C-alpha cells in the first residue's frame, strides 16, 4: 500500500501479548475455577514444601499436573493439519512475516491482516492474524520458534491455515519435545538448485542456479497489483478493484527490474520481481518510483525517465558478479528469461574449491 496516498488506519482494540509458558499454565488453572489468589497461595505452599528448590513456573507445572491439566492433548506436526480442527497445538519455525495489510470493512470499521509463515520438517502453513492480533508481528521475527496453543484450522487460499480464535501463541518455548525436530532456517529455506551454464538453460528449467556478470541494464517498470494475487488491478468508481479476486482491494505498487547476465557461455535476460528488485537495486519500490517520477516532471517520457534513472543511479551494477537461482521461461519477443527466485551470497573461496574439484 502506498503510504503517501493512503493514510494509516489505526485499530482501537484491546492489546494482545505473546504469552509465556507460565501465563498459559496460569490461565489453564483459572479455567479449572481457581482464582488468582488461590493460585498464588498454592504456589507459595508448593515452594515451601520443597524448600525453595523450585521456580514459580516449576511449581505451577506440578499444580497443573495434580489437577489433571496437560499442556498438550496431541503433538501435531504441520502435515497433520486438516480443515476444521480445533484446540490445535502446533509448533514451527518462522520463515517470514507478511507486512500487515490494513483495510476498511463495508460497515466502515477498520481492519488489518497479516500472515506468519511457519514450517517444520513435515511442511509449511500460515498463521493468519486479524485486527489486534496483528500487533504480535512486532515481536515475531524470521527464524523464531512459535508455538500455537488452542488454535483452529480453516482451508484458505494457500491450503490449510491456522487462526488463533481464542488460542494463544508462545514465542521461543524451551520445553516442547518437537523443537529438536525443527530444521534450522537455512535448512528450511534451501532449495534443490542445479548449477548450470547459461548456454545449457532451456525453457521450463526449474531452480537453476547461475553465476554470471551483469552485462546490461534494462528499464525498470511499476504496476499497481492486488496484494493477494499480485495480478494487475483496475481503478474504477474511485476504488482499486482486482478482476481476478473479484473484489475491492488496497493496491500494492510492484517494481520489476531486468538485467542481462553473461557467464562467457551465453547471455540471458533476468527478471527481478518485487522484493528481489528492491534487493538488487538497494532501493525500496517507493524510493525508485518517486525518483523516476522526478524525471517525468522534467519532461522525459516514461521509457526515457526509467532509462535516465538507471543510468544515473544504478550504473554501478554493470560488471558486478552475482549468484542467482530461478526458473526459465520463454517469450517470443525477449527469448529466454530467468525469473529470479533467490539472490545468493557469492562465496569466492567456495567457488574456487568447486573449480579445483573439477580439475583432472
């Protein structure tokens, strides 16, 4: 959403906090009918019984066990999730957090939505947060371990998704046996890429990795997209509308940057979309858009403004060596194109070792 043209919507709701294990146990005891005073008294008694050898959390655990409270009914993995489940207890590593999307409902009330992408060794799912729940994203970062307690599942656009409902989340728990099974962030995000020379690339190739030099800069371009499907939106009746999703949306401005790559065996056009374009240019979409707009205001036409921007701001990219992976498509006008999925760090030492291993 373009913040310059769309004022921020503030959501007046009750605060929501990520719960610690102690708080989860406390709430479960209250559900058993104990008051805060009774819980505190039982903790005091339990600590006295063992002569102070327990922490308050340890005492809470014993009290909960004595009352038949178990923290988990079932140790679920992400692959076990199906539509319509309740009391879901799941744990996973955070692969990413989408930027909160703000909107106004038909009744005029403000709303917001964000997704936390979770993964374990069996698969991936999205924890969808609504309205005041979105504030949790301020505390969650990529690579964290997140545990959902008493969530519910629904079939969504990307498969089965988790919703909090009346559930809670625990950030980076330490006592769940499933934690040891969760792969590291690098293991979860690694893709089975195959290094290929450009000369060997063919239409339909997937997850191809190439090491090449940026030999040419093409123009950048922008379009107004649906934040859900990334299809182009239309502006009618003073609102942005997505024909694909068949609904009114808050448009998202998307940047596409293309460069020509050469690895001595061949040349190919590479397309960098949205965040990948920002990563390559080291500019946000908004920064690049308004810079191009400055050239338009000076009298340049669209193509000339884009070309002038690239020549004056990003000429330093020419000659840089990069390592990228992606999928290969074919267009009758531009030929083969590598649609970049990932921009990787180029480890020169490792590249040298790889070359030495191939020597006779």
